[in-house]
C-alpha cells in the first residue's frame, strides 16, 4: 500500500472565511454563510440565497495590489488569493526551484465579466481588455503569473467535479515522478449565468439547503477558491517539510446516464469510490469520515446515498456530512474547499455537522452526522460529482 | 513502462479531412479571416432529432471520435480525454444572450446543460456507454496537449490500455466579432493573407475536432508512437532552442535525428518570431511543416497539427501545401511538433514511427 502524496500547504477563500483558519473556525462554531446576494444584480435576488464572498472585485483586486487597469475576473481574483495563501503556507520561497506545475479548475472562468459587459464591449474601448479573460485557461495563466510559475500550467473543467480532478492529476504527476511539486485546486466566482442555469433546472432551494433530508428542495450556489500544494517525498525530505496529510486514493468514472441527472443507482459514483479504494489499498471500513457531495438536490443525494450503500453493503456506513449548508455549492471549487476541510478534519479530529438536517430520506436508512463530533480520523473520503456524469472520489489520509 | 501508439485518427476541420487520403483536396484560403468547417454527413452518426439539439462542437466531436474508433478498429476504450479552449461556446452564448435579452426570464435549461466544457467528452461517453475516466482540459492552446499528456501517463502507468483523446473547438459569430474588436483576428482589409510572410498582428481563425485512439500496443493501423509531450507555460524567445534541445536529449535525440518539424506559424507577426528563429537556425537543415493556413488558428488547432504529423509518418509523404522549406529526407520517422500562442502555453510533442 502506497502512503500517498504529501500535502504541504493549503489556501482558501469562501463565504465562511478568507483563510484556512477562518474557514475552520466557522465550521467548528456552526457559522454558515448563506445570504442574500449583494455583488451581482439579478432579478432572483429576493428569491435565492447564496454562499457569497462579501467583497467586491475592486476590494479583492486591492488585496492583490493589482493595477487599476487589470483585467481579472472574479474567478481569477479569488483563485489568485487562495493559490498565494497555499504557496505561502507550504513555505515556498522559490517557485521554480523544483519542477513545479499548476493545475487549476473552473467551470465559469470569466463569465462574471462577460455577462456584465456583453453588449458594452462595442461601445466602450476601455472594456476591450476584458475580452480575453472569458476563457477558462485565463484564470490559471493569471495565477501562474502572480506566482511567477513558468512550468506546466493547465486547467480542468468537468463541471462540479473539476477540482477533484485537478487534485487527482496533480497526485498522479507527483507519483509518476513527472513533477516534484504541484499546486492544485479550483476556483469559481458567482455569476448570473450559473444562477439562472441552476434556476431553470429547478434545483435551487429558496431556503437553506438540507443535504440528505427527506424534504430537501435543492442547492444554494456559492463561490470559493482553494488550492493545495502537493510535493514529492524527496522534496519533503530535502526541505524537512511539514506534511499536513496525504492524498492516498482517487478515482474518476462516468455515469454515462444523462447530461445532468445521476443514474438511480449511482453507477458513476460507485465506480469512482471503488477505484479510489483500489488506488489507496484501503478498505471501506477504514474510512472514518465521508465528506459527501451532498448538494441537497433530490437527485444527487438519492443517487449518492445508494452508491455509498452499494460500497458498504452490510457494513456500517461511517460518519458522513455535507459541508454545503455552510458554503453553498461552489461548483468547480467545491472539491478543493472540501479537500481543505478533509485535511482539517484529519488534523483536528473533527467531523463537521450536516446542518439543516431534520428527517432521514424515506428511500434508505442513512442519517448524516448533525452535530460536531470529535474523534481520531485517519482517513477521509470526499465525493464530487458533476454534469456530464462526471464522478470523482478522493481519499485523504493522516501522515504516519 | 508501456508505450503509447496512435492507432486511429479522425479529423473534422476547415478542410476536407474525411473521406480523403491526405490533403489532396486542401485549399489555401487567403481571403477570409474566419474559416468555416467542412461539414461531414452528421446523420450517419447522430439521429436528426438529436442532431438538432446538439451544438456543432458536440456533433463534430462525435463524428471525429467515431472516425478514429473505426480507423483503429477499436470497439471500446477505457477512458475519454478531451481538450477544448473555449468549450461549448455556442450554447454558452445562446444561454447568456437569453438571460440578458429577456431579463433573466423565460429561460429553458437545454443550452445551459450543454454549455459545460465537458459536454463533448460526456456525450461521447454516453453514446459509447463508456463509464471510465473522463477528463476535459481547458487551458488555451495547451488544452489538447494536456489531454495527450494525461493519456500518455495513464498508458505508461498501466491505468488504461486504450484511450480516446480529442481536441474540439467551435466558433460563434459573436465571439468572432469580439475577437475582431480585440484585434485577435486579422483585419478583413489586409487580404490576401500569407501566413509565412505576415507583417500584421492577429490571426485567421478556424475551428475543428480531431480525435485519436491511443493504445498500448502496436497494431496494423498504427500511425506512430508518441514518445513524449511537454508543456511549458512561459518561455522567452531566446529560451526555446535550449528547451527543445533539453527535451530531445531526455529522449536520447538531437536535432539531426528529427526528420520533420511541425511549427505552429499562425501569421501573427508579433509572435511568429518564436518559430522563425527556429526555422532559420536550429532547424535550417530539417524539413519544416506548417498547417494553420489550412486549419486556421484556434485553441486546439495543434490537434490538427498532430493529425498532419501522424499522416506524414503513415504515408511517408509531405504534401506540398504544408511545406515551409524544400528540405527533404529519405524517410519521415521522427517528427517534432512545437506550438505556442502569443508567447505563452508552449508545447512540444514528439512522434516516432
């Protein structure tokens, strides 16, 4: 059994905090941040609630000391903030000292800018500089530039599993010896585009999302960015790095059922978890906490729950919870922020409460952990599923 | 460590690259600033009802992937990995326009659910019932090479034995109008264009879908072996040669071993110097090829470049229309591809017979 790839740094910004410490504090003290939307003007403002970072683009740009004529989208702003934190947290001072890569993830890219200036581009020459920030790769470009990183830079976009896949690719690149160090994660800013998209699919809750509850009515959208630094054991040894936890398992599979809906039995989810167990060499019974995808849509939670039951069969399902009642569903960033939460769960021995839960689903006997629980945690399994049947599982383990 | 072979190819482009041998019907269009796609018979691959709901990128991806599967005589793959710079921009534009024009009311979800970047990979998986690994890369002009690198890693590490890899991009009138406004696309008034001799900035734009079946075994349909793929985000002009030499060295090769070099010339006078320096000096004695005058420039145009290189190795011939110089070699067994856009997102891909 391989011991997995070392995580040596983390950075995060979400509606529940602007740093790893702030996020952990909010989780511990049951302080969710699902509110009315302020930074985007939308006709749905009085109906929906979102996990919004309460800073304007201008405030975020100031924090990054960007010039006034910058062309950063919101996704790039929060992504750069989180990636810089991660690099600093890992104690990296010379970014190109080792073979270092950046693998980002996003689903909306610069959509918040495009939707704001869509028709104005032709009227105001000042805005033309924003045209190139629409595409997904622009975000990683900007992060790389801010970090001074010259090596491999790429971006994954597989909807809501994107960041899980960037962590997976990063771990594979380190394991195979292609890279010594890689910064992995994801970022997505809120946009009118996604708000309306999920609204038309009728999976937005008008209240607070209730994962795995029988009366769940859908999700709250959120925005966030998180990045982790993965390093080879050689670098860890050479620089005497502190290892926060390890990426010990990963798996991606496709549900091949429907563009947006999950199959009834969660085939893709089941296969992703199964692969992650194979890679890690762990048994399902060794998992101490499952951070479920748990979006609180009727379809996801049913499908994910069934897949988990298929994995555990007659065995007891470990403590599980969704942290989306705290942050909202942050799409391409979701797996990255939940990776940070998983590492924190291992470091501090905490299972986070699944907020807003009242009554178990009638289809099966699964009850999430609803209060904060302290216990030793060796292994955490984290699920993330996206449009296009994209299903990903990561397993994080304590550094022995 | 297993080796990676290109065992099947499928290409839909702005040239007739299906039902042909190798560019015998190719046309060098020097008038237009945006090339349009030569459409295949979609109905042979997708039902007309499904076809009406699908964006052209999805349809082209489905056809190109089916052609590649047929070419390699492969029934099933273990994984599907795609690259796309702009993704499903047709649906994304449509949904956004509806939001803005109708003040966020009266929307239907179809174009939203098809707007995610991984739609092409997902639709192919759905059609083929492929439940394996399914990734989509979206990083400008290394989107396709990222997919290629990932696939090669999977085959080397024996995580998969056959993988469908593709690069897909589609254009929309609106995006092209923005690109013209921003100067990314050349000015219509400057015709005729000659990619190798341009003095203006901007490029002629294209679109397309190229797919490859990569397998861990050589077989009858094998075009080439992929020896190596490297991606580097930023390089100065004077660093490229050193990087290429180092890249070749890790593969135990030197410049004289390269039988042909495929360069990503796109006619942007500002950045084609990256290629011109190499063409004049490093590869002066090497047959040089270019292709973007046929495919147009776009984020996954380099997948068309890989199709060209694969065909050269297979047919052992270089059509005149893609020759930069007149240097010839007795055999074309080892080919290097180099691509970048605006001095960023550099990629080196190395093929051998």
